[in-house]
């Protein structure tokens, strides 16, 4: 840090007050015109509720807001206008402190705040940690200059990150193109899902056994890739589940638009929101997996779902869906090998992009560190 920069505790640089829940809160109306800043509004800019001016803690956009409790505690933002929600703390910088400079300083401390929460059940920001952070404080003109330098560097990083997201979306388009081309051969035979798989309906009751088994929930299956993210265990399972064997096809019937399909390499049990299929004789099980990942089938299953909050499709409906597949198992295996090689390439590129995104976040933190060491001006 430069010699002419003073270190001042955060508690001496801001006025702070907790948000509150207004009495008159609901949909936008003639009386309720002020956006209510809850977590969704704070993080994604989605305004769900509005209030009037009574019993509110208002921010004009020049304050810094910090999520005070919950999973995202320590997350901060500025340039947000409205009524501050009950889980958010408002920090108003005193004279001589630039709001954007202060906001960047608090962002630089996010990991420190997350690493030392207050409370066990619902984590909170630890006040003694936050208020005692020492902020390098040059004169306000220098603060503004530093903030502008950070803005410029972050803009370049944001542009790069946006390009990565575009590439990621293109990979999903390519994945579907691979499947579409694989199954459009006019020489293939037409079959129903019911012709190539049979549903396995074996129930597991955790109350009747103390033996721990492998467990797969929908959260353990990747969206649209056919991959299992991880295997869990039945140690925390309390309700009945479906039994599966290694090589069975698992299909998520809840929210079928998520396209959760996978083939486990071990025996176990799964959520009852997962249908278990066994490939019939002469049918390659991985071929079935790719058929179920195909966008046309996903659209059919989604359109046939019932339920608003928790839409589910049913075996009695999807079993009638028509596919076109190679007649011989040897041809099926060749086709699966081609699809698999391209999917492996896509997965590798996805991992490379995720690694780059992680490095982008680290780069932001590195810039903030240099900024508050006085190395940007």
C-alpha cells in the first residue's frame, strides 16, 4: 500500500442500517410503486414485490447493499434502488468515501466473509469481522480513479466471460445436432420406446434394511449430458426408492425438460422421480440413453407432463413414442461409439470452459487485491 494511503476501519467509513419488511407489500399498484429488494432482486434484478414508503429502509442507489444472512451472505452490490429487504444490510459511505471504491473493497472481502460465518443453521455475516476490515483510503479523487481503473479492467473480463458463455451455448447446440444427425437415417427401423426397453419396478424400503446402498437422486444427474455427477448413499434416505442395476437406464420424469438421463455403473437405488429401464434383447442400452436425450423426445415428454409446480411425465405416455434405430446390435454399437466420441469431446470443452470461468473469478480477485495495494494508479 502507498505511504500516503491511510488504513481506516470500515465501521468508521459508513453508516449502516438493516433492511426491513414493509407492512404494505405485494404486487405493483397505485400505492405500491417502490421495488422491494429481496435476494432475487438483489442478485438477478428480478423485482417480485413492491411497497409504499411506510416502514421502509430506502436506498437511492448510492449505498452499498450486503446480503446479511443465508447461503449468499456477504454478497454485495450498489446502484440498486428501492426498499431494502429484511435480509440485507445497507451501508451509506460518509463524506470523503467514493461509493464505487467502497463497493469494490467489500467485494474483495467476499471470500473472507464466507469463510468466517456467524451461526451454524443459517449463516450470517460476522459483524466483528466486517466492521473491523481496514480499507486503504487515499483522497476521494484517487478513490474515483482506482474505481475507474477497476471498471475498465472488469469490462474486458466481462466481455471475455460473455464469449465463454456463448461458446458453451453453442456446444449444447452441437450436442443436439450430433443426436439429430445420428438418428435421421432413412434405413433405420421404427420402434416404440416400449419395444426397446422394459420398466423395472422394484421398490426399496429403507426401514427394512440397515445395509447402506448407492443412491442417485435427480440432483446427481447432469442436465442434458447423460452423465452422473456423483454417487451418494442411502444413509440419509427415509422414504421408499426405486432399485436399479448396473447398466440400467435412469430417466428423470420430474421436469423432463431438464433432460436427466444416465446409465449407472453399479447397483443401487434412486429417487422415485426417476424411472428405471432395462434394454431389451438386441438393444444397446447406451443407444437408448441417447434416444432419450434427443430434443424431439425431450419436447414430447415435456409437452405431455402434468402438474404446474412439479410437472411430471408418465411411462404410459412416453412408452408410445416412436424412434428410428439401426436394425442390428452391431450397427447400434457403431453408432453409439460415434456419438460417444463426440460427446466426450464436448464434455472436455465444457470442462475447459468451466476452468476458464474459475480463472476469470480469480483474476477479478487479483485485480481487486492490486487495486487496494495501490498498484493500479
